[in-house]
C-alpha cells in the first residue's frame, strides 16, 4: 500500500479499489470512526428512538435519509455502500453474507445509522497518559453482556453490553473526566470497580473479545459498548440488517476533537 | 388555589380538575418543564431525525411511542392528553383550536415529543447570580428568527430561532459554563455579542416575545430556542400537529439537576 491512509478520503479510495480490507484501528488519526447499522425504513423510527433513549451505548453521529448512501453530515464525499472495509449482512437475525461492497444489496428503503465508536475516547485517554490494556496486549477489548436492560423502544430491547479497561486507581477520576467530554462516543463510564453490580461474574471470561490483565492497584472501569445496538437490532430479527465487520469501521471526516464538549 | 403546586403530580391534578390554566413559569421548582410537539406517526422519524441533527434548538427529553399518552420515562404517572394547562391544535399548518384537553383529539397514530425548555438553565443562571432580564422586567423572553438554517431532515427545514439574554460582560464566561452543563435544555449559547452575525438587525424588535433593556456593560447572548422545532414543524404543514400553548408547558418529574452533565 503506497498511501499512509492519514485522511479518510485516501482510505475510502483504497477500499473502493480493493487495496484495503483490514482493521481501521489506528488509521486516520484524529478522525472519528463509526459503527454502521443499516435497517429498512419501517424499523428506522423505533431504532432511532432506541438510540435516543440509550445514548451511552448508542451515540448517534449521523443518520442518512432512506435510500441515500451519502453521509451528508459525517462524510459528504463518501459512499456508504463501498467505503467500509468489510460488511455483514443479516436476514431474519442470521448472518448470511460478508460482502466487500453493498452495491448488490442496496435498496431505496435502507436507512443508515452511524454510531460513535470507542476509538475516539481511547485516543483521548492515551493522550492523558492513561494506559489502554487491550492495545498494550494487542488483543480485542473485552466485552461483557450485563444484567442491565437498555430502555426499550418499539420492537427493540435487550441488555447493555459494556467494555472493560483496567485503570490505575490514581487515574480513575481523570479517566472519568476525559471520557465525559465525549458523549458522542459512549461518554463517561457506566460503572467503576464493581463488575458484580453489572452481573459480571468473571472478568476473565468476556462475552466477546479477549480477557486482559488487571494489575494490582488497577480498577476495572466499564463503558457502554457499540455492540449493544447491533445485538439489540439482531435480536429483533429484522428481514434485513447490514453492519460493518468487527474492527472494520466506517471512517468519517468528523474530527474527534469536534465531538468533545467543553 | 389551595395547593402550592410544588410537585408535578399536584399540578397535573389541578389541571385535570380545571383548577389551573396559567403559565407554568416558576412552578414545581427543580423539575424540568417540556415543550410539547405531537405529530402523526408518518412524520415521526423525520422529526426525530431533525431533532437529532439540531440538538441545541431541539433537545429531546423523551418521545412517547405512537398512540401512548403516558410519558413512561419523563413522567410515568401523567397523562399527556390532560395534564398540560393549554394546548394548540394545528391542521395543515393553521391554528384551529386551543382546547383544555386532547381527549377528543387523541388518535392511535400520534407520537409525542417532549423537548427541553430554557426554564432549567435560567434557574441555573440565577443560582449563579447571573440576572435574567426578562424575568426582572416581567415580560416574555425576546425571540429572533435568525439567518442561520437548521440542518434539514426529510420534510423538516427552517431557520434557527434564538432567545436573547443580556449578560454583564464579566459574567459571560460563567454564563457559557453554566448553560454548557445542560445540553438537554438548549445548552451553551449559539452566539455571544454579535446579533448581526445571526442576521438580527434590531434587538429592539424581536420576532416573538418582548424587547428587554440591554444596559451599558452588558453583552447580548443568544441561545437556541424551543420555538424553532414548532416553527419548523408548522412550516411542513402536517395534516395534524398539536403543541402546548405558549408559557403553558408540560411539567415532567425529571429533576433539572439530573439533566446536567459534569
């Protein structure tokens, strides 16, 4: 690959030309990456309402009008059908395809939801010298299905899924402050230090992703996870649902820092 | 009136019994009051998306599922059809009735939007010893239609409407900080000190409400206004739209302070 893929437009181009199919972690530093959920229009109101009611797991960056594949606000030059490195297609809640492009799946009634992703707040944590264990250990962040129900909306309901990052005890307050600035990308933690209160029995056995080391003097801190809306949407068994492939996010031209409050 | 109407449930009861029809300003201190916009289901997705894209003028506190009149999240014991002191009914964008109750208008396809109201952040300003001129002068806050377009969504589009409060120069920073804490009720100002940049030619001639005195050493500060979504909705000329009457808000059981971030 000749390009360093520092700008989203370079990445989209490389994907369109079939030159890039990997994870987007670490690419295009400073630009917000997004979880993708694409649903038929008849489910769009219920799903948008679900996101509205559960902003921590489902922080909406943008919603594209029915049938349109241009993220007018989040990435006006991109094509949502071709510019994500990997897609997953579900029918009636079952994975049926993992295409490189959505050109053959596209329909005039599809509504695209772009939901914030933890890459933005992880970058802010690292800039504040707060370690990110799963990055250090080169594994996928551990995710846990909790005993806490999201606020339901229409046909959508299900448990909150969280990620866990071990934070040194003396940096917990700063970690809360730093991530509170970014409500558009999961925001403040949902819980500090008490896995049992979320129904998590064993930190070593995440529901998805990999376990990470919690060192002495570190506190497990839990943030709402973007897997929540995907799990909830899948559970409703829509006739058609399309998402990005894990780790292969859609990269927007929204600047991380512009998503910060205060 | 015997009761002091300190709690929303006392107010709802008084309204239901026909004992209260006035403005809700100053009632039930500490509880968030809401702008009401009720639309048929076929417009609900577009309107929710409009709110999502324009959170400053359209801060969503809650949306009630089609046909339901119980604000399950914002005021579970209330009935949205009877517990607001005044309603306005519009057909095709024209005011046709100002009923005391919506019992005869209710339909199974109506979706109720509860949008945050500036009463919450005005209270926070006053607690910080920042004067609210229109309250001191006992008039309605001055509102201005600006030259700034909201981000459109589906059939909904139109200009941003703002309120203006004169703030002593040395308290402007604090006023920005205090209101930034409340994104669910219009949040930070949209402009400080330059009416012309919003297309406002004469502060003495507001589009709605009353002019207020701007004293020497004071800066006009502009916040997004809840009249925006009503004006935008009306402009789309929906077959049916219902709102609260001006100043006669729906009072929720959400605590003002719980709407604060950080």
